[in-house]
C-alpha cells in the first residue's frame, strides 16, 4: 500500500472532527499502519542512534500524516486519541508475538542509573492488560480511554484532559480509579490462573 | 440507579479521604459513613491500593518496551569500548543511552557509559569535553559522580565514561520514600555542597535537573550524587528551535530548569548563579511537587519569554492550584495538603523564590548561600531570603573619590562606576500586594513592558543604544504624568522603574527628577514609614551620591536610616545597607571619624545578625577598611581589607566579581601607602582572574586595568600606563559607546598619561575633547566636567602657560569640583610649577573656603 499523503489523512481527520463518524473507520488503519511502521523501525533498530519517547513517535507520525496548517488543536487532540489507540494495538501485538510472559524477573535485575525515565517497577503483561482494559471500557469507557491515552499514547495529564474534554482533576481521578480497577481485575485473573495450575 | 449512585458516593469519599492526613481520615470516614459499615469498608479497600498503585502504568508502555528490545536484540551487548565491556542498557534520555559496563584492567569496576546519539560533531564534542576534563577530574566530592573519560565509538558516536551510580532520580526517591520536607531539605543541602565544590573548581554544570541528581543508598542512608558534570558544555548546542524541539515538535530540551539568562542570550553569559537557578527549580519541585512555570503546548519563543519574565508563584500558592493532585503531593511528603501549605508558607516560600530570581544579582550568589539559608530554616533561625522591601540593590560599583592622605596626582581621582547596579527590578511588591487580579496584572504587564523594551540589565548591552533608549524614556516620562495620574501608587512605581533605567544609562539628573517624584508620591500616598517609600528614598540617596550632591544625599540617608531603624528595626538588612551608604558618604565628604564609627557599628550588627561569612559583613569590613585607610592607619586598613578578602575568597570564591572588588580596594590601600610594587602585583592577579572569568570587556576587568594604569602612572611609568589606558579606551569606545562615563574616564586617564610623558599637545587635545562631551552630556556644573576643566588647567600649568591655567582652575572649582580637592590642589605635582605664584595661594584658600561651605548641610 502506498504511503498516504498529507492530503488524505488530513481530510479524514477534519471530516471526523466535523462529525463524520465513518471517517474514523478509514482513519484508524492508516494511522495504525504508520505508527506500526515507525515503532517497528525504532524497536528493531534500523535507526540505531535514535532514542525513543512515545510522544516523539506520535508527533513524528502526526507531522508526516497531517497537514498541520489546516488542523486546529482539537483535531490534533483527536489525532492523539487515534494514535494512542493505534499504539496500543502495535505494542500488544508486539508483546503477543514475542510470547511475552510477565517481565518480572528480567526487569527487576536492572539497576537504575543515569538519565533514566523508568521506574524500577515491573512492567505489566501487556496482553493481560489489554484484555482487562477492554473489560474496563465496557463499564467505564472514559476511564479506559484515560489509560489508553496516558499509558499507550504517552500523553500528559493536560493533553489527556484536552482530548477527553474534561478537567485535569477529573483525569487524575479517572486515572487513579482506572488503575485500581485494573489492578483488581488483573490480580483476580492471576489467582484464577494459579488455581488452574494447582487443579 | 441506586447502584451507580452508591458507586459515585464511594468514589467521592475515596477522593476526599485521600486529601486528608492519615490521622484525620478515620474521623472523617466515621462522620461521612455513619452507620454504613459496608460503605466504609469499600472506601478503605480502595484506599488500600495506594501503595500498589505506585509506579503502576506510570511510565508509558513504549519506553519499557524499548529497553527490553534494546537489552535483547542490541548488537552492542558484550561489545568492547576501550577498556570497557558493555553489559546492558540501563536507561535512555534526550541525548543518548546509558549503558552499564565493566572494566577489568587496570582495575575491576563497574562504570556507566553514556553514548551520545550520532548527529553531533564527535570531534568537537570530545574536544570540548577535553578542555574541561582536567578540571572535572579534579573534582572529588561525595555528592558528585566522577566522569572519567570521553571517547568515540568506531561508528563515530561520542561517549563518556562515568562513575556508576546505583540510584534513582531525587524526585522519585523522595516521593517513593514519602520523605517529609525536613528530610528532603537535608538531602538537598548535600546537593548544594556538591555543586559548590564544582564551582570552586570552576566547573558550572549548566544542566542541573532531577534526572541528573541520583540518590544512592549507602549504609542505608540516602546520598545524592550529581551526574553529568562537564558534559553540558561539551555537548552544548546552540539554542535554536531545532535543538529545543525534535523535528517532531515535542520538547526534549529541559526548558523547565533553564535559567533566565540561558533563555535570554546566546547562552554565553553563564556563571555560577545559573546553577543556583536550576537548583532553585529542583528545590521548588521537591517542596511543592510541581514545576514553577508551565510550558506545555507553547511555541519556542513563548517558552523562552516565560523563563525570562514570568514570575513563579510561591510554592504554597502553587500547591493550592494543583487541585486533586495536591493530595498526592502531600502524601508523598507524609502529610496532608493544609499542613503542607502551612509548612511551605513563609521561609520556604521565600528561599525557593530567591533562588529563582530572574536577575542573577538578586539570587543567592552561590549554592552554599542557598544551603546556608536552608540550614537556618532547619535550625529555626531567621532566614535571609525575604524579599527586600527596602533598598536592595547590588551596588557593586559604587563611585568613590579616592582621598587617601597621599593623594595621587588628583587628576585620576575618580573611579567611576562603569555600569551601575542591576536596574530594572520587577518589583515583587507589586505582585504580592493584595489587589484585585486585574490591577495586579496591569501593573505587572506595564512594568514587564518597560523591562522588555529596554533590557538594559547589562551595561555592555547599552552600547550605542543609549540614545534610542533615552528617547523612548524621555517620551515615556512625559506621558507618565498624563496617563497614570489616577493611580498614584502605580505612577510612583513607574517613576521608580524609569528612574532606575536612567540611572543605569548614567543619566543621573533625569534619574534624580523621577526618583524624587517617586519619593514624594510615596511619602504622600503610602506614608513616610512604608517600606516602599524607604526603598525609593534609599535609591534616591544613592543617585544623589553618585552625582556628588553629598549634602543632600547625607540628609536624605540620615532620614531614611532613622525611619528604617524605627520601622524595620536596627538590625534589619536594609537598615544595615543604609548605614553602609551613609558611611560611604561621610567618608567621601572627608568626615572620617564619623564614618568610621558608623561603619564599626554596622560591622558589629552584621557580625551579630548576618554572621561572619555573609556578603553584608563583607561589605562592612570593606567600608571600614577604606575609611581607616583614609585616616592614614594603613596597617589596620590592610588588615581589615585582607580579612574581607579572605571571607570573599571563602564564601564567594576567587572568581566572584565582589571578590575582585575587594581585591581592588586592597590594591588602593597598598597604593596609597606607597607600596606600589605590592599593589601592582595584587592588581595584576586580580586582572588575571578577571580576564579569565569575566572576559576582557567586563567592567570589573576594565576597572582592574584602569587601576593598574593609575599605579603605573604614579610610579612614573607613564608609557606603560598609556598603553593600558589606550587599550581600555578602545574597548570602551566600542562596547560602551563614545559618550559613556566609563569611556570618558579612560579618556581623562589617557590624557594624564600623555601629560606625564610630556606630550602636552596630545594631552590637551584629548582632555578638551572630553570636557566638551562632559559639558554637553553632563552639564557645565557637573563634577566630572569640572574635573576635565581642572585637568586642562593642569596641562597648561605643566606647559608653563600660567595665565591660561589659573582661570580654568578657578572655573573648575567654581563649577562643581568636588569637595576635598583643596587637598588635591595643594599637593598635586602637576601644579608644582604654580607654587610661589600668589595666584596659587589665593586659589588654594578659595578652594578651602568653598569646600568648607559645601559640607554644611543646606
């Protein structure tokens, strides 16, 4: 498939922002394809010299895909929402393809040092998280979106608030409650796993 | 539906409970839930997750995935880089990745290697680092991580080998351990100590931020370690839109920690106080849990502007604006939001803001000063940081008349202050005042507009623009009457600000007009005891002094001092400052015993209140030394000045402009006693430092050169002096402009040198040129115009042209020559040839008469 030009995606984005719901269906796969390409490129080290932040990635995609002069900040916010969704799919797919279990042991061994943005915490199993998140979306859609935007999209609280059109306070609350929900949900599934083994 | 209602209630309670301190939570829940035990259990269950939530999903997924990928597939694992074997990646940042590496020969140890991303000119990066490396290698401090070496990979990427620090960034560490304010501050003090150590080795970090300050646990105790010293300069890139943003438009630089001077210029004008600012931001975050300024979604220019101009809110105020987040912030400090706000208010607010002052001269001068104030807070002692409502001006360049008993060839008697104090101080008082937001904003905007218009905080920036600025100012001062008459307080503020600007341009009489009016208005509207009124009075006093209106200045300063003693107390720093000012005036007027006793009193207070290592005490010692020197007690004077110099070296370091100033005073003292050789030696030392640290065009450097030239001139080495003065003059002509006071002074000095060499024609020509400019710019009554006239008279006398000399000398005395010149005239070797002429005796007598009359207060 040829690379989508500025024009096509910009049109779709504007159309979607303008209220045309069907535009989203066409938009997402295009964005997804681009992000996937970029992410794979970075993670498989075609560009070995580049260090990576999620926001950089998404912004790069944005610049490549969208004619920024025609689009306002709200459309950009929509784009971010779509990108976060796409990032989620990319990363979960990546995790699935590697047959990843919980990263636990490996990560714990890593000592923390200079210029690190990472906590010494275990990264969750993305596949399980994805499932739990889908379930959460059924009950509290906005909270699930907050997780998607922040964790997969790398958006800040302010940016998330702009996308969801709520206050920052609300975002903080949603985010906290969503994480509690996810923790609970994922620990439940963990114990059921153990149960299955024992049984 | 009752279910969702219940759920909503549950979540509300959860949220509210989080905002309270653990001790209050019980009570709160009891009241809120009442009999509903199930509800209460549910809330508590939610609350129980706080611990586990920590770090969960806080880091975006992609970052973690990248590290995993890096670890597993990276071909670099196991690779050798020089003596080091790369083990595994341990982090990534804006500039590159960091790897853990092992070294086996000649020692076994683990190191961290920072691989800079390609795209930077490797050769240049490594070369720049090499220039700092020696100094960096000399650093030996428990709070600094060493950088061992730099190199390049075969692929051409620069890398730095550093001490491996097993720690996490200071912000995260403090939050994870829920450290209370006190503990955080104790940790922070160590950080300051580390930075101070580096400064003493002449290394400025330039890029201090929490991710560069890691906390390691040694024997169970947290030890902060600063990393990346010496790297910022090596990897520095010009501050453009490209480097600040990635091509994708996201911010990867760290504008949050960038100081105003870094945001304002080409970044060339960095000094140790730049690091103090960054430390201030880190401190702010440790206290309030948020950055002082907001930058998201902003354009490049706007970000820089904010860094330069927008005042940060007080940490306690900031906390309030965080809303929901304040609960988390307080929790991370082991308390609840109201308690935290209370702890922050007052001293900690003041300390943080002082470190974040836009103008460097108002910040803590060194990290140790900041640490010292924090220390005072921790020991419940009064801190020095509180915003000066009085006359806080960094008067580094106070103009004096040199009047030692052995008066030099009085021609070069004046050491003019080249660039006056940092002027355009955005008055914090304006913002803090309890007014409607609207008014506050207006005033801030107006003052900010003025500041932005001129940006004359550095005299060398005034170059050739002083005339344009002047036109704007003149116009504005006319408009000020019309525009602001309904708002006298604002009017006074504007006049004060503009008076400051005129002062910085050397236009003292205009400054005086405006400041006088500001004082009048404030006296009327705010009252004679109001701190702002006192500030204006103090400032006016200094403008009067600089123009040699000593009687008026003395009168005003006495009044100000009296009021400050009553209103602020005899031991307040502003009161102390007034004592200094008055002491200086008395010294200049020749009333040395009075000056001495006032200076001793000031020193006493300073020692008691500020401590022996404070710049205020330093100032007192200096002033006392100067006046004692005037009285001819050379040994004592030198002892005092040496003591002051010791303190300055200890507290400020050898490369601080104030230290240089003290050095120069000591040079004067030695010179006055006739110890020219020692004076010359010390002056050359000072000049050396000044050239290295401040550059050849800095006012303090030029002053050192000028003093040196004067000493040489006195020793009769006029040709050497001429060379130095000539060079200085060239620099000043291009940097300050042809009509700046500093330039004019050098012209006078150079004329003296010519005269000393017997080149009278050139001397006279140059001196007349100077006099004409003086007359035009300063007016026919100005002391400096008079000095020029006097100089010409001396030259004519030297040529033997007595008939023309006397009228000029008389004219000089009549039209503004400073008091104290009675002595100068008698002893001036240039007038030697006039001795014995009856006109000379008459002149001397006349001068004495006038001097005596001038010293009487009007």
